[in-house]
C-alpha cells in the first residue's frame, strides 16, 4: 500500500515540476522553514537540534585530548559522523553505516574541513604530544529529505557555540569547566538541489528526492569561497545549471546566516 502511494506521489511531483510547481506549494528556489534549539545535551561541548520543514536532525560535539598525527604535530583535528535512525524513516535501517550515511557524513565534513573554517593549530595543546580532537555526530530524527543541508546547519551552529574544555596541570579534562569557545574563521553552509522533469529545485523533500534525476550540493562561505561540491544520484546537469546552483547557493546561505544569526 505504501509503495503504491509513493509511486503516485512521485508521478504527481514530476507533473508539478514540469509546470514549475511543487507539492508543498513552495517556489522552486524556496527553502523550507528552519528553526533550531541549542545546548540540550549537557554532557557534550555543544549540541543542536535543527528542524528543516519536517526534517529534523540532532548534532552533538565532544572535544577530547589525543595524540597528533605525525605529519601535523601542532594541529588538532575534527571528524564528522552521520546516522539515519530507523525511527526517522521506514527506509533507514540499523547496523553498519549505509552508503547514504557515509556520503552524508563525508559531504558535510568536507564542506567544513575544506573551507578552513577551523584553525587546527588553535587545537594544539602541546606540540608533538597532545592536541584536541573534535568528534561531531549528527542523527536523523525525522527524515523528510535534504539531510545534507540540515546536517550542515546543525554542524555549523554546534561548532559556533562549541566550548573548549578546561584542562588541569596534567592535561586531563576538568569536567563541566570550559576555557572559551571554538574559534571559527569561516561559516560554511551546504545548499542542496535536485533536478526533476528538467527543473532545478532547492531543498528537496523526501518525495522529491525519490522523484529526482540528479542531486547537487555546494558548500559556500560568507566571504566568497566555494569549499565543496557533490553530485549524487544518476542523471546530469548542464554547465548553465551548475552555475545557477552555485550562484543560488551563495545567495541562499547569505540569507540563512542572517536568519540564523550566524
């Protein structure tokens, strides 16, 4: 029964796209409403719940002392993980990370890492001996499409509000004591598009993702940098379509940063 309803919805989405319309009434270049809540996880160094339309994700950050990589003895590191919880959508399953989860984490991670938004040298505690390693994980609580942008927003807000734990004389963490915030140089955000019936739609819903021919995400910063791109699904985009999506990405994220006060 669910599959037949889904197939009918996909047909409807494609028909509407041909007319320049969407199932939820938005314009093709219109994002869904965004809201967020911070600091609900008291055992983390930062946490955020982001709601994008009906899509919802939660992100949490832990900062832990560790040994630096041999080729970067004076730099800390960050890593991002993503998990689509089965409670969020019937398509999601528990167990080892799916290809979709791996791609999701890598795209969000790459956008932040390649933007150089975090000064890794500022995460050095003692060169060649100890640095800060940041672990940010985000989870889909409700999966109604575009986890890329929702995860990107959650990650940026979490890092923007993230606290640096205080250390004692032996470089052990003092619980619930902090030494300022994580320093961000740039504020990267992803913008994701899909192509349906030859039209480009921003911020796709779950059903629009199912109906799409191709997907494209671009990560942009407030000072004019494009730090990452990712093409997904089959299909293709023309050069003009890619240029349009990049330009729209810059405009959209500029507006988002003002709206989210980032």
